[in-house]
C-alpha cells in the first residue's frame, strides 16, 4: 500500500491553516494504534515550539519576539538531512565523559539510544540485558538495555539513566543516519523544552520530573499489536518475571487483572509494567485456548 497526499484546511488549537498538504499512509500496526497522526517540521519551522510537560501544553511562538526563559539552558543543534543533532556527554563507570552527537526525537519513548561501534570509547554497561529496545517504521529493534552512570546535556547531568543499545544492523532504521544515537522523550520530558527552529537551538528548563528515577519494563514482556488490534507477545526477556511465569512468544494477551485489553491499551499497560511489585494476572490465548498466567513485576536493571 502506498501513502496518499491530500490538501485541505487544518486547525491546531486556535491556529487556522489553509491549503495544507497532508500525507495519509496506510495503517502501521504498533504505531497507529494510539495516535491519529504526526505534525511535521514543515509546520514547526515557522515557530518557536515550546513544550510544557508540567502543564501538558504546546505553545507556538512568533520567533521574532520570543526569548528563552531566564532559567533555561540553551543547547545549539545542527540540522543534517532535516534532522536536529545535539552533543551530549555519556558518563561511564570510570567517570569519563564520552561525547556523542545524537538526533533529537520527540516521538521516541526511550531516554537515549546509543550506537555501539559509532561512539568512540563507548561500551555497553556491565549487566546489560538482551531485549527489544524499540519499534519504528522499519519494525522491531533488537539490542541490549542497561544503565549508564550519567548523561550530560547543556551543562546539566541526569544520573543512572536507562539507555538502549540497538544491534548494528538496526542502527540506521529506514536508512537514516542517527550517528551516535537518538535522544528520546524519556529524557526530554524532564525539561520544559523550547525548540527555536530559526536560531537552531533548544532551551531546556528542568521541570518537576528532572530528578525522577529512570525506569524500564519490569515484566520482561515485549507486546506488539497485530493487524487485528490484538496484543501479541513478541519477545520475552531471559531471567524475567514473564519467563518465570511461562509466557511464550506468540501468546495473545486478552485480559490483564480481569479487564479486557487491546492495542489501544498498550501505552497505559507499559506504564503499569514499569512499577515494581505489581501483581499481574493475565489470560493469554495459546493455540486458540485460554491460559491463565501470573507474574509479579521486578526491576531487571
């Protein structure tokens, strides 16, 4: 199936847009189940885009009159193939700061994804586990998952950060060159972020979530919607609660703690599975037959 292009009028809050080109792709399982679309740079390039994670509000400012908040840290970025790259510092177990150029990706749910073999001097942390570390237009991203002692950006340091390390063959999803890796929403949401497209800079103001501990899935399950909107077990981490409970790849999860679940529930279910000590009672379909399974979440990292 191919994407279609359509033109028409669009409203974003109080903003009225006329004769806007929209691309309408075919549904992508795993990406189109919890949102209706994506707003692209061709719109945002005309504004300073301020994202207030505390208030859950996006404000579009006139770049001619906008100034960074007085308490913000300003971080320059460079645009390469229409992708914004910033430099961050990775702090390793020996206290070294390893510089890395990473793309800023508001749509990525992880804190930071780092490309081993690309960032000089970088190694996966001791105790990193095999997992599915993400999912994109090109499909599932296998790799490793671990904690880095620190991540520095704009002179500010986040500690004990969960980082993903995709396998070499998936470091360029869709052919894109992410260089050192990908800075995701798991880090960006700890700031109120303003993106000044004309001046090519980020303004980062630490918010209420800045010191919140970084967490990851604590079940060992990687669930993925199928084409019918069901949640299928696509991967099970070794030595995890899900593995101990006997969950198998290919199981279809139909209920969690007595409630029916479907693809649209995946985001909230993932948040539930990031909390330790949660009792999770599920029903899965295996070879067409319902099978009860129970697990208790626990930190894997």
